[in-house]
């Protein structure tokens, strides 16, 4: 009976050791994925900011041109 309990305890210890090893490997992979997502987020944020700035400057330039044309034609009437 003692041999049976010892074998069961050994199997449990081995199983828990494997489980901990798998958990550590999984957490390291999750950490790598989180770092990759963080880098991607910074890159996308930079691209969106530059795109927004280009759109804003383009729309402001267009708005200024239209306002200038309207004021020229409104002044001639």
C-alpha cells in the first residue's frame, strides 16, 4: 500500500512539474505577443497621426482656398 501511495505521489509531482513548465512557456509566449502588439500599436498610432495631420493640413488649405475664392467673388458683386 505504501508503494502505491509513493507511486501516486511521484506521478502527481511529475504531472505538476510538467504543468508548471507548460504554464511558464505559455506565459513567455503571451509576453512576446504582448510586446509585438505594443510595437504594432505605436506604429499604427504614428501612421494615424501623420495621416490625420496630412488630412488636416489638406482640408485647411482647401478651406482657405474656397474662402478666398468666395470672398473674391462676393466682393465683386
